[in-house]
């Protein structure tokens, strides 16, 4: 079946996939920066804010401030901040797997806040995709620090809110992104002053994180959220935790187990199958 990108749903999915691919640069670029996670988050958020400010001026879009926008901004800040803390307290595998419980929380929150009952296809896709993510990381999954695990799950709750940025009346996703990154920059930039390595490699890594992995990625995400549902967006971006370590493995030579490849295949097939069914239903 061919995909018609003129179809609003398929175009939105494609845009969200671009955002997820840019998000997945995180692991690779963070490897280049020997800083603490909070310092990295503060610096990349500051660069992102500057890029977003130029973009908003270019498209002549004024920042909107209301309850819906602030909800998205707080969720944005909570997602990145809590994930950084979780990475310090538990294993990296635990942190990313538990954060990507987000689609489950999207379904629950849309049900509770918007009275939108979950569809069978959405629930089935959640089960398939999440099982694939667990398979991918199972070799590295440890009990870890329970507080860190809790922080990672809480990050997943906030991440669900990010996908819902465009779901409420008077919402404006790009304003939420800008304000959320600004808040992350304000709360995290102080940690940069405790770092000592400001060589070319760390600076290139921070630049790539701020410009591509944060600013441009969330520009695409904000556009994608205008065309697809929060559930569809959250499930589509589940490709990120798979692409992230694959890029690190390719460029840094870190080995991936056969079971990880099985998990990656499950995620990819699950996401493709889910989105093809969604696109077909709109044709």
C-alpha cells in the first residue's frame, strides 16, 4: 500500500518521525560532552531557546501565554529535568524504558481529562511497542535505584503531557516548547559553571543537541501534533529509544546483543503496522 503524503494523517506521522529521528541524536551527542546531565540539559535548552526565538520571529508567531500553554511548558520542563535526574539515580536502560511508558499515560490522561476512551488498536500497539523496547534493553535492565526508577516513570507522565500540548482549547504547542525550554535553561544553566572541559568536541556536541536534537526536533513535533493525535504521536516517537543506542553503536562501536535486534524489530514492525492501519482508516 502506498502512502499518500497529501493525506493529513500520513503527513503528520511523517513529520513526527522526523522529530523522533532528531531526538535520537541525544545519546550520540551526549557521548561527546563529558558534563553532568543537568549541565547538558541547561546548555542545550539555552541554545534551543535562541534558535526558537529566531524561528518564531521569522514566522511572525507571537508567544501565547495561557493555562493550556503553561501546562505544556511545565510538562516539557518536567520531562527533560526528571529524565536527567533519573539517569543519575538509576541505570540508563531503566531510565529510557520507564520514560517510554508515555503512550500508556497518554491514553489514560486523554481518557481522564478529555473523556476519550482508548481504542483497541492504540492499546494493542502500546503492548507491542513497549514489549519490544523491554526486549531491546533487557540485557541492561537492573533493579537500579528505586527513586531513580520512580523519577523515570514520572518523566514518562510529563512526557505524556508533551504529546498532549495541542489537545486543549487555546493551546499553542510551539509557545509551550519555547517557554518549556526557557524554563529548563533558567533552572539548568547554573550547573554549567561547575564544568571544566569546554573544548571543541563538547561544544560541538552541545551545539548539535541544542539546535537539532531540541529546537528543530520540537519545531517538527509541534507541527506534527497539529495533524495527528497525542496517542499516535507518542507511539510513533517510540522509535527514538531504539534509534538512539543504534546510532551510538554505529559511531562509537558499542555492541548490541541479538535480543536487542529482536526488540528493535518488534518496535519498528509495531510502529509501521500501527501507522499504516491508521493511515488506511483515513483514506
